[in-house]
């Protein structure tokens, strides 16, 4: 167990990845890049500089020295965990060494224990290893974690199906012929919410024909909620008008509701740095 002074980085209420917590606590900044696949890569030079609590005026120096030392030990193939990526820095665009959280931890294991923060991170990894092994040996615990994530999305999807049924029935009851053009209404809604009709969105997500038939099972929870909000409001408005509606009128109602709903959900997606439709992290760099 590390000294109490080295445990201040751990906060159960902070859900950020450990590398970001560490750098923030040390008062530093660390460039990162998110890939379309959802992988986050961090700038190695800043991680090493701050975690080593270096006093050097050269931000790149500590990592350069450590890298040279690591390269002398062929059993640790550092090149396999590094990616040279281009990112914006205060001095302009630079190509630098990046790696994921795993790579940062592997590099930290080879840092000097003179740094209290390096010792704290190493102890955290020891504790994490014990926890992972407990989960590995307890199938119920591991299954519970996975099922909890699945059930959250499933609950939103099931609620959405009920709302969709209500929307479909309302559109039918308020239509002049009782035969609404659901495809046209839905495409108008998707155009406003996601910037494209369903067929184009299916291509964007890379869905198969069978997956496309269950399109809403393959989009983000946030996207489902945006659709639910637009269709719920659309159904209420159709009922409020108290008369039969033409197809263009129904399309315009849903489009208008989607226009009202979309900004809030896009703002949430921007805040979370995710794509609204897929829920995947956006390719974006930052300091």
C-alpha cells in the first residue's frame, strides 16, 4: 500500500480515464487523439514529463532519454505500442509519439520510482490487476458488468418501440386516407436529426441488409432518445390539431419537431465528443 500522500489521485466519483486524472492533478496538459474506432491515444512526451515530475525546461527531454534507455532492452518492444501521429501544439503541427492507456502504463513501469506519482500509478496497476483477476474468477461478476451495459440500451430501445407504435397509430388515425407515408415521414425526420435519409445512414454505419431492417437496434442510445422525442412531440401535435392531415402536413409536423429537438441532442453529442448516430468517439485532437 503506497503512502497516503500517493493516493490522492484516486477518486471514485471521477469517471475519467486514469491518464487524464493524473495529468490534471499534476496541473499539466496532454494532447490526445480519438480514432473513429473509439480508441484514444495520448501524447507520450507529456505523460512522461509530468509523471516523472521533471524540472527540465525541455518538454520532450524526459521521454527522449527514457525512450533511448528502453530501446537498449529488446525484450520490451516499445515500437509496437507507439504510433507517430500529427497533432496541433502551441508551436504548430507536430508529429509525435502517441500510445493508448496500456502503452502509457507499460512505459510507466519502466520509469524511476523517484517520482511519487510514478509509484502511485504503479500501485494502482497492482490493485487493478487484483480486481481484474477476481472478476476473471467470478463469472457472475463479469457477466453482471456486461449485462448492465446491455440492459441500459435495451430499456431505451423497448421504450422507443412503444412510442413508435403510438406514433404509427396516431399518424394513421389523423391521416386523411388512413394510409400515411411512413417512409417519407421517417426520412424527413432522419434528414433533420442526422443529416441523411435512412439508406444513406445504413451505408454510413456499414449495416447489412438484415441489420438495416432493425436499424434502430444499431444506433446510439442518444440517437434513439432524439428520435423518441421528435416522434412523441409529432404525435401530440397531430392529435392537438383535431383534424385530418395530408401526407405533406404530417411530414412537416415531424420535420418541425425534429428541428426543435436536434440542436439539444447535437449539443450533447458535442459535449460528449461522440457521433450522435453511432455513439462512437469522434476523431479529434486536443490539448
